[in-house]
C-alpha cells in the first residue's frame, strides 16, 4: 500500500487550503482517477496540515524501503528452501559413504554443531568420490551423490570440454560425461542418470539440461552445489530405476 500513501500525500499537498487545524479528515478530489471522485484522507488533529502531508510521505518512504528488504528476505528464504530440498533428495538416495560428507557440509553451513577439535593436527580432508558408471559404449560417466561430490566433480575432476548434465530447475545430482562429443546413446544414458538421481525420479518426461563444463560456474557466495550455466540444450527422459542397475551390472562402476 506504499503507493496509496504517496498519492494521499500529493493530494493533501494540493488541497492544503481545505484543511483546518484539528481536522480529523478532509475530502479531496482524486486527480489520479479519470473520473475524479472525491476521497477522504484521515488526518492527525494534533499536526498541522503540512505536517500531515509530510507524515504520509514518510510512511510511503518507510513502506517502500520495507518492501525492498522483505523481498530480499523472501529471495534468501527461497534460496535456502531450494538448498534444503536438494539436501533432502541427497539424503534419501545416499549411499553409506555419502552420509558423512553430507553431515560435514551441514556443520560447515551452520546447521549442525561442529565437532570439537580433540587432535592437535587436523586430518587431511578425504577427497570426495563421485559414483562412476560406464555407458553402453564404455564412456565414463560420473555422478555426484551429494554437494561435496558435486562441487569436486564439476570444479576439479571434470575437464572444461566434458559434458555436464543436470535436471532443469529440479534438485538433483551433477552428472559428467568424460567426453566432449559423446554418442547419442551415452548422452541419453547420462540423462537417465541425472533424472534418476533427482527429485523427479518418480516422474515422467523429466527435462535434463546439458552443456560443456566450461559453461558451468558457481556464483560467489552461493550455497554448496549451486551453479549457473548457459549454452545448454535440453533432453526429456522418463527415469527408469532398472536402468541404473543395468549400468551397474554391465559397467565397472564403483
């Protein structure tokens, strides 16, 4: 309602000659309405007409600023909801070895208390291990099973011309094909993995974006696992859990 206060302040300013000290309201013509109806503006009888107008403008400025602050908080909350949705998805599909990395991430992000340091020398952090698959033609495909694996896979393990996949606007794993020109079958198989390891694993016709690693970037200050990308194309696949078992059986996945 900020704009309403601004309009009332301007209308009151234009009609100050109608206001007497101690008036509780004034009827003015609304010049902003094509039909120019008469509207009533509530007044503080303890203020002068000019002070009443200034009070309306001040309320407008406070509301305008509050709206900006609230929108920023809404954006932060939506980002956090998206992040937590992604963590829930990762926990539901986690292997035993993935859980410790998720727990450590929650500590780093302040959701869990950090472990007290009992040792003088910190142990060297263990390198995350994305899950490895092999496509039907033998091409290696990596799947990040949590955010630590996603970041390691996308930012360190992958080559800049490897193909990167992720479900479009849906929480899920980062998937990388160790090739810059994979076969159509390999691309579809990697898209299947991206869809299966996503929040839409029970859906049909899931959109999966793919692009080269060099077009994938993590914004400064972004939550773990969050990236932006461009130059993408989109495939649509229907997740099939038996497909993963087939890849595991036929390929030498870890």
